């Protein structure tokens, strides 16, 4: 007889659950055996839709029935659920942000280490194909040493009809300072972990050491809404620009946001990055990316090198399931990270984005919020373990 299949239990049935589920599909070594949600009706509907045999409303009740816990719940539940799953000896896939404070994350990571289980923090930006292709070019030396990162965040434009469920109508926890973890800046707390993770992914071996966030008052006029599946509206204060310095002082970065939620316009939609090197530059699209045009054609990555012709690349993956974009964040990026975890479990290898990386991204994000609040540059190391934005 072959080895028994790894039993997976998904906790939370919102937007991330379906892309995660797709990651387990087609893998013969696993079976999604259970789903858990505090709303039993929602859990049962998800289970029926995907032929999942067991339904629970409490994580503690589900733990004996599974070997791997996939945490797709709101942020305030992440760290506690990681601790609970680790202490039960279960492998863990946990959505980002990993925690709301460094101390909360360190306690969860300690439980993982003590249990000897695998943990992957679901930082999808480092599992997007376009970003992985850019990283491969960097590692191959195509642009020389990367010295500057320029990130650009434009409007995420939705598909007319999403191809996956986008979660429950009530997502008010995202606006709650404590539940979201972001205090007065819930949008930034939820998303900046992406930006900082990507900034370090594209400068291998470097770590962000200092952050300066520009604070802006909302422009006069009507309040603007973001994506239909999110509750965000134009805030009274916004962070439209963040700059950072790496521990290698030759390297620096900037993130700039101009989209419908903060009342600014950029023709290039979604997330995009320019990676500036000694001998070249890479332009690459990320989540929701669109309008990177080269030679009259839509591209996903363009490689520019001194003295050589540019190389333009496309990575067709069938398009995104939520955004009007060919860059597949929902769902291929999530599928990639889930399958990476499964490969690491099989090989007894450390996932390439785990507790320490998830904690560091949160610490950088808290530094940005502290910087905006105090209107000064903040060293990442000065963010105390118990500091929260709320």
C-alpha cells in the first residue's frame, strides 16, 4: 500500500479559500478533508460546492481530522490559529499578514519551531510567475547588481464577473483598527507586506533597514470606493508614497500609489515594479497589472540592457479570476505557493517564505505606519516587539 494522503483542512471560506483549494487540486498526495468557518451555513455551502466531506465551526474540533491546516481567516485570527495548529503537530499554510505585531508573530513562529512542522506564509507576490521570472533574470546577472526598486500601484480593475466567489458581504473587520492590525491605516497594513516582500525579493540578500512614509490628507470631494468585494473608502489620511533604504546603503526603493480609492490617476493599472541595476533594468507587472506597453503590445515583463535590444515577455496563464489582468494573482499565484509548501513537506525542506519573513514584512509595515504618524524616517529595528498600530 502507498503512503496515506495528507489530509488538509481549510479554515475560513472567504476570498482566499478558493485559490488555496485550487492549489491542492490535482495533487495525488493530498485530499481536502475538512472545512471550518464560524458561519456553519457558509462552511456547508463551501463543502457541498467542492465535495469536502467534513464541516466544522471550531478549529479545535477540526484538528484531529487533518494533517495540514490552511488558514484563510481575517488577520486578527492568524497568529493564534498558527499556534493552535502547530501545538497540535499540523503543517500550516497561513495567509498574510502573518501577525499584527512582532511579538505576536514571534510567539507563533516559536510554536512552529518547537513542533517541527512546516509553515508557509502566503505572500503571493513572491510566487507570481512574472515576479519569479524577474528574479531569475536578476540571479542570472542580466542587469548586474540591483540597486533601486521603483514600485507603482495603480487601480485594480475588476473583471465584470469574477470567476471565483469573492467572499461574504460583511468584511467590516478590514476597517477595524485592531482586527485589521492597521489602526488608522488598515489598507496599508493589509497590503504593504506585499510591497516590502517584493522589494526584498528583487534585491537578493538585502534587508530593508529604514522606512519613510509620506502622509497625505484626502483630496476634497466625494468619498471613493475601492474594489466591490472590499469595504474600503477614501480615508481621512492616506499614505500615497513610501521610501526605504536597505541595510546595504547603495540600495534604495520607493512605492507610489495613484488609484481610484485615493483619488489619483495612473494609466498603468495594478502593481508594477522597475528594478534598476548597474547594467540594465527590468519592468515587470504584478497583481492586477495592465498597460505595460512595449512596441505597441501589452507585455508582462520587459528586460532592458545597456547596449543590447530590449526583450519583452508574456506569461499567459488564462488571466486573473478577480482582476481584469493577465497576471494571475487569483488564482495561479496562490496555487504556486500552496504547491511549494506541499513540495517542502515531501522533501522535508524549509519553505522559502515562512515565519521570519512574514514577521519582518509586518515590522517594515509597522515602521511605515509609525513614520506616517510621527512624520519622520523610522529604522525598522526600532519597532518594538509589542508595538501595534492600534
